[in-house]
């Protein structure tokens, strides 16, 4: 046992040594990256899985057709996957790469680290990832990387570089460490031994890219460590594959998650964060294009379409995307000049979410312009603190500083229950006694004299006891009313409490889900008046206000532009109050339509599943 623990301590020492080594190359790489990104506002890429590579290599007609299919979607770069359960021969890779290169396409390589027959060791767990503790896994992966690295200038590691293995071998190696700590150390070691060293030895000039999945609130449990791995790899890519939000196949994932994931990883990786990646699975035409817009709004200058098999087979989203590509390119350029601003939501790396898993996605779908931060967001006029923020050991001092600046804070009940100094925070919020988690589900809510029932129930985190706080919204559960949204004023600051919960580990266990949202939430059924009440707490301190239903998002570009997207299946008319009354009107940069301001307000009609980009 002592030997295994010592090994893991050695891994952590290895982290420090490797960080120094990589830092020496950052400046040289960053200059190359900047030149590449400045070439165009938006670049389109396609990932070709190993099966499609083999098909193209064996079917000359299909290979001859590929350039036409790629150019139709403005693709200029293709990543050829050389391993996914089984390797692709070097001859097949060379044939496809040579043919596409002659047609003017840039070529990269890709690897999906998934076990195959007689390749590596499959984990003893549900999802079938690798057991990275097994020597055979590390040896086999290192060998296939070394064999294929000379064929490429860069390689991207697809988002299976993780593990949930609980075999006896891993239990012994883990020792007394928590599973998350053990897996992050193990995968950092595997990244060096199985990807970086063999690739750099075989091809010293190669660029290596880590692609992170979409499920950011679960990274740390299964081996992803964004601060460490974004240092080890020259570039990072981000999964923005939110797919359909109302289907069970890929989880009930909200479209705003793509933005949250990209911006949160970017707050750690910085300029290394190079591109977004989404797919066709579980998408209708609108879902497919929605992924592109949130990727661009998050700051992506390159977009990977996964995968070529879907390009070859066709998808209804392709024709819609073609019509939107000019708009997306113009928006990408504008975002580089004026990134999306708004309310900072604080999530330190490698932190547990308690009852607030993926809560930022849902708050964004309430029309709150949420921008995730991985470090304490200093100087904010309004701040969102979910349960993840409670893990910051300096959170008490930070909250006091925010209050001293007379800013606004929206805390979740999960944050209040999990934070240190719970009694003090409850007092700041105007609540009586420390908050204790007591999950319950409300059936309805009364707003402005109208009863609103929830088909999926409205999940509450705790039975809040009001002291000096003012209840703004109450929910009906078990014959009683429970505070759902409250406000308290203290020393000139406003402290709001949002008494909702999304998911905890128990919710995942109940349906056998591991990574993605396990069920629909009543939070996405809130009546308009309730949504407006919540949204105003976030946006009024910033000088603007939106009146709109749930599932209509608001993302300001800089200080005077607004992108508003309607994710509902019906046409809506929203009312926007801007900080600038003197401008006279706002023009939709997509359609060219002008919306006159009445004072500071204007009403904007937005068709179902569409968007506007308003600017003076």
C-alpha cells in the first residue's frame, strides 16, 4: 500500500516538473497561435473517425467525393483519427491525407482512447473507458501514439481520456486517496507517459491538443484536471455538444452549457483555448445550429464538426448551418472585439457541486447573462455563488469584500449549506439559522395572484427560515409555502437566495446516469413573471433589463450590444431596457431590422428557435 501511495506522490512531483518544462514553450507557441487565429474570424474543421478513414481509404469514389462535401460546409481542415478501439494502418492514413492535402485541406490527427479487443484493459465500470492503472493500457496507447505521431503536425485527444475504473488493481493503487484525487494524478501521469513523451519523441515538432468533454461539473471525478492538463498540452479544445435539450439519449442538457463550458475552461487555459467541438447526435436542424451560436458567443475561432460520417450521410442541420455561416463569422469577429459580459458565476476547479450540478446552464436559460469564472471574480457588481464556490477556503473574506462594495450576490441554498461560516452567511442572507439541505419538490407557485403548476415539479434545496429577508417568490409544497427566491439588504448590499436544486449524485444514481443531466427540471417551466423577478436581480445592477419567458437567453457583447436567442418552440415578443436612451434605435445585425427605443425600452419580436443581435 505504501508503495502505491508513494507512486502517486511522485506523480504530483512530476506535475510540478512538467509545468516548468511546458511553460518554457508557451511564449513561442502563443505567437504561432495568434498568427493562425488572426487569419480568419471563424474556421470550420471536421473530425473523421477511424471507421470513416478506413472507408475513404478503401473506396476511391467516396474519397473523390469528400472534397465537395467538405467545401459545401466551408471546411478547411480535417482531423484523421488513427485509433478508436483499433488502429488505422499508416498506409490508409497516408492515402487519405495525401488525397485531401492535394485538394487544399490542412490535415491533423486524432485519437479516441477507447479499449478494443486485445488493446489495453477495459475498466471495471459502466462506461467502458480504459483502466489506466493497468500497464498494458499505458503500453498499448504509448505504442500507437508513437507509431502515428510522425504522420501529423498536430494530434487532438478526443474526450475519452478519463476513467471510472474500480477494479481491485485501482482500489489498491488508490489507497486512502479519494477517487477523484487518485484519478486526476493517474491521468496526468498517463498524459505524459502515453501521449506527450511518445509523440514528442517520435515527432519533436508536433502540437498536442487536449479536447475536454461537455460535462464540466463532473471532470474532477473521472480524471480530468483542467489546470494541470491545460498546462501540459499546447492547446485545448472544448466540447460544446449540447444536442437536443428534451431527450434522454444524451441527457436533458441545456443549450447554454456549451457557452458555460467553453468560457469556464477558457478562464483557466487562456489563449491556449483554441476551438469548440460539437456533433450531430440527438439534434434536429435547430439544435445543431444552436450549438454553433453558443460556441461562437463563447469565443471559439475554430469549430469542429463531429463527424465526417454524418457529413457523408447528410443531416437537416447542414442546410440551416450553410445559411448561418456568414452571420456566425461576423458574430465571431464581433465577439473577439467585445466578448460576452454579464454576471460572473464562480466555480473553482476540481470542486464538488453538491445539489447544484450544472446549475449555471439552467440559470443561463433563465435569461441571466451568466459568465463562468474559475477564480474569484473581483470588482463584480453582481455575483452568482452556487455550491461549487463553497470549496474556496477564502470565500468568507471574498463575500465580505463584495458586501463592503455594496454589490449584489445571488447565492444558492446549496452554497449556504456547504460553505464554511454557514451561520454568518445565513445572517447575511436574512435567514434564521444555518441552512441544511432538505430536498423537496413543489407542485405549484402563486405569482401575482395566478397559480402555476409544474409538470415536472419544482425542485427546492431546503426549507428556508425567514428572518429579515423578504420573500420574492414562494413555492407550494406539501400544503405549505416555502421561500424560493429571497432578498436581504445588508450594509448597502443585496443578498439574494435562490432556493433551487438541479441534481446531486443521488439523482444520477436513481436513473443510472453518470455524466449528463438525468431528467427534466421544473425550473424550465417557471412562469414569465417569476423568471423576470429572478432575472432582474442579476441584470438591473448592470444597467439593463429583459422581460421574456424562460428559455430565452441574453448575452451582451461589451456594453451596448445584445444577442437574444429564443429556444422555445413559439414566437415571442421580449422587452429590453438598455442603459442608453440617446441612441434612438437598435438594429438587428442579422436581419437589418431596426427597433426604435421608447425612452430606454424597445419590444423585439423573435421567431421560434431564432435569434437577434442588437446594436446601436
